[in-house]
């Protein structure tokens, strides 16, 4: 088989997900088992992957799925704990005092607090924290998940104390002969090259990501406002841009000076310190007559609701009120625990000690080893914060028992989809193309997995325009692998080689690698297990396809803008005809989201309403 045929085969698992999950609007619990079967059959019978490898990859995926379910459970438990204690009433009041405007609340909780949690923990934790917190203060479940997914972009490249760069890009490039040879010719050492890549990542993210808060609130008002209009979101452009640059400027400075560990963490902390006092002082805030709120609950569409929307708020007992500091203390403790666990080597080593780590070596003789450290997962710290809250808020045992019971039910609802979705992804990644399946002219593809074959095909088609496409390949990797880190592991060396193949020098290749990291971060918006996990934290089940369709617009903005901006940086100019073509595509996408001409299955057909 040649490259074209192999690429068409490799894309079938992705098309299966898109058709059943996104186009036909099936719930992930039905779509992902089909995708798992299709991927397994292709891997074994067409790709020629050993059955032992497929079985081991599936087991590896099952373990990862259980880890994600553990995180979901912990996030929901902490939320249910503060609800049962009555602290959520205080938190809701606090946000109303800052601003009753839902757009402002979304920016502060999702963009700023979510970015801080991303910097500390990563791996989908911000959506698991922000989405239920937004629901608790009155957001529809679908709105909460959508905005929580949109911010899974700019901060992600430096999530979990820089893991996507330090582990992802570094693992893909370190020790590679092609990289070392190229650096030797320029006199640049590897550490300097990694810092150069990091500085380009924060630069591109800073330019593109500064508009994400504005994009987020425009999407919020378009799909969940009384008048279903982008315009309502744009009315807070001053505050949205202020919040955007309050994060991205410190983020850029920290990344270029200190490296990849702290741009998201410290950038978000600086932004919180700047933006919240400014909001209290009324700076850049909307006028009273322009305040935005959701329609009355009686007018909410059925698909907006999640299980948490139907749970009544527990009022603070008359015998005792919870102060603002005490109400927020569980989340402050969570952030502190996450930061300490990732920055204190002694604590990290303790949490990852062999005695508390499960390792399955060389499963089924495949060479694949699966390791999990439950005490190092964010889910563990959610549970610790919840237990501390029980004592700090002096809760009744019956209330706390109810919080645990409800959390188990919510996490279990996510499990069905995840135990099929993640093994499917792992099999896709661990495929190994048998030599007898490859035509002579494509012999170099032997041993490659499906994602690399797809990337090779795209690079052949793109040619000199590869820098524009590079972020989309990163996003594809994140969509498939469920992680910016894994996307960077897979594709960083490929991106470096593709840059050399079109005649770019070593410095320019660093920009292309940076665009891989940027695209991989943005791809977290549509990563299947992120969507499933975030939805599960608010009890929103079976709407994963709708959510993916909706965040395709901000994702398209991110990838196209990053691609063209990177192209301009590399060549010192911007191809005007390509820019015009992109504007036309963007205009069509905007029309697609605004008018009723291209309804997808499951969307409303009423002429006065258009829903994706």
C-alpha cells in the first residue's frame, strides 16, 4: 500500500468519531464503543499490529480512563461538599458583589482561575474545577462546560508546571541525531534551543490567546443569551481584552525569562491580582443597562440542563454563616496542594514512591508498560481538600455522606464512555505498520503508527505552506491522544523534520515546533475524554457531540491565526491571498454559526432559532 491508501485507512477511526459523535449526535457512550471496535480491527487486520500490542494498549487505556474517572469524582466531590456545607451560597454572593454579569463571572472563573489550575495541575483539571463551580453559581450546565473547554488553549502548553514542553517537546527532540546535528552547525546548544522554542510558544499564544476571553463570552451570549447574539458578548470587549492581556503579558515575560515551568501558573496569579480589584473598582465594566444574564430558568432549553442544575442549593444554616475566606478556602487549599505536589521534589517522590505506585510491566509480552500513581493524581488532592472542608466547615456527617453518594453517581455516569474512548485512543497511538503492508516507495513508513502516517500525508500535500498547517497537526494529536503532552511527544520531531524538508533553517524549525505545541494546546478544546470528563462533572451526559461542534469555531480561530502568524514570523511577510482565503472561510464559519442555512442533525429547525 502507498501513502495515500495508508492515510485513507488511518483516518477511518477519526471519521468514525466525527460521524457518530459530532454529525449524528450520538452520545459518547454509544459512539466510542463503535470507534474502539473499528480501530482495533484496522490495527490488527489492515495495519498488521500484533494482537498482544492491541490488547496491552487497550489495558493501558483502561487504566488511564480510571485515572480520569478518579479526577472527575474528586472534582464533583469537592463541589458537592461546598454545596452541602452551604459555602456555595457565599461564593455566589461574592461573585454577585464583583459583578452580577455572567460574562464577567465566566472570565474570572473560567479564564483566570481555570488558567491558574491548569498551570498547577493540567490534564483537564481546570474544566473539572471551573464547570461545576459555574453551574453552582447559576450557569446552565452546557454553558459552563463550553466556556471551560474554550479556555483549554492558551494556558495548556505550560500546564502541570510546564509538562507539555518539558516532557512532551523535550521527549520528542532530545538526543535525536537530526536535531543535534542541526544545532551543532549553528553553534546553539540544546538547552538554548528549548528556551527558544518556549519563547516562541509564549509569543504566539500571547498574540492569539489575548482574544480568547472575548471569544468565550461571545460564544456564551450567542448560544445561551436571551437574544442569541454574538453582539452581547462583544459589548464587554474592554474588560475581556483587559483580562486577556493581564494574563498573556506576564505569561510571555515569565516564559521568556524563566522558561516553561511557570508561565500559566504565575501569569494567571498575576492576572487574578490585577483583574479582580479592577473589577471591584468598576474599571472596564459594562454599564448597568448592558448587564447580561441567562433567560429565566423556565425558558432554558432542555439540552442546557445537567444533573447539577436540578439539585437545589443548600442554604447556609441560620445558626452559622460561612465567611468569604472560609468559603473559598477549599479551592485555595486545592491550589496549594497541587502546586506543592508538583514543585517540592520530596513530596513528589513520596507520592510517586514504588509502594504507592502500580506498575504492569511488559503486558502480554508486548513491551508496553503501564504505570499509575493514584496519590499523585489531581483526584487525590480534590478528596483531601474535601475531607479538610468537612472539618473546616463543621459539616454534619449526614450532609457529607450525601456529598459522597451523589459524587459516586455522577462519576459512574462518565465511566461508560471513558472506558471505551481512552482504550480506542491508546490503540490508535500504539499501532505499528507491518513492513509487508507497505509499498516499496513508502518503505520508510514501516513501523509507524496511524497518527504519523496521517501527518506525513498532510506534509506532502501542504508543501511550503506547512507552517500554516503545523498547528492543526498538533491539534489532531491532542484530539487523538487526549493530551498536549502526548501530541508533542508524537509530533515534535516530525515537525522539526518537516521544517527542514521545506528548506527552513534551525531557528525557523524552532518556530514550527512551537506552532506544534500551540496547536496541541488548542486541540484540548475538542479532546474527547476532556469533553466527556468536563460534561460528567456537571451531570451533562450524551451531549459531547454538540459541545465539540460548538467549540470548533474558537478552535478554528486559534489554529488559523496561529498558523498565519507563525508563517509571517518565519518569512517576514504574510501571503495576502492566503489571508483573504482564510477570511472567507472564517466568514462562512461565522455565518454557519449565526444563521440557519446549514443545520446539522439534532439542531433546531424553527426559523427563529438556530442551534448547533
